[in-house]
C-alpha cells in the first residue's frame, strides 16, 4: 500500500491563504477612505511659521485655556485665564474629528466675564475630538489645541 503524503497539500493551503490575505489587504486599502487634515495642506505649510509663533506666544505668556468635558451637563467647557476675558478678545473654536472630516465644525469665541465658554455637546458625535482655539487681542494672536473625548 502506498503511503499518502499530506505535506504538499499543507503547503498549497498555506500559500493559498497567504495570497487571499494579500488580496484582502489590497481591496481594503483600495477602498478605504483617507481623510486629509486640510484640503489646502501646501498653502497651510507655507504659513506654518506664523502658527508656530502663535503657539509659542501662548506658552510663553501662560495663557493656554483649559478644555474639559462635563459629562453630567453634556457640555464642553473652555476656560481661559482671567487676563484673556477682555472685550477685545476675538476668535473661534474649531472641533476637528480626525476620523471623519464631515463632522468638523467651528463656533465663535464668546467668553463671559470669568473667561469661560460653555458649548453644548448634546448633538456632537461621541469619540475623540481635537479642539483648536485661535484667538487674538489688540496686542497679539494666540493658538492652542487639545484633545477631548466625548462620552455618553
């Protein structure tokens, strides 16, 4: 009686599974949507030194706002130092969703007397958000960014 060798069949199965895996990776990567940070990233890169200056000024003058998510009231609280709670402070708060650019939105910066702004998070999708704050006073321009995780 002839002995049956099963190792050639095993090799064929291993190679077949490997080829199917590679085809699956190719199909997945071909149809996977990749969100760009910005549509005009080249122009943004040319002006990035100004952005670096804004961030450095924010750190040097210690005027970075604190961003907190208040789960109980479903609000994002942005708290500035008291010296930034001035009538001439203007700016905007951008909520950037790294996983889906269609969810990005911006709100104008409107601080109260204590230097706070509360933003309702009831209609905002849960998950990771980058909060980018740009503001200016009569003297200078500032920039700060932080991450916040919204939960239910």
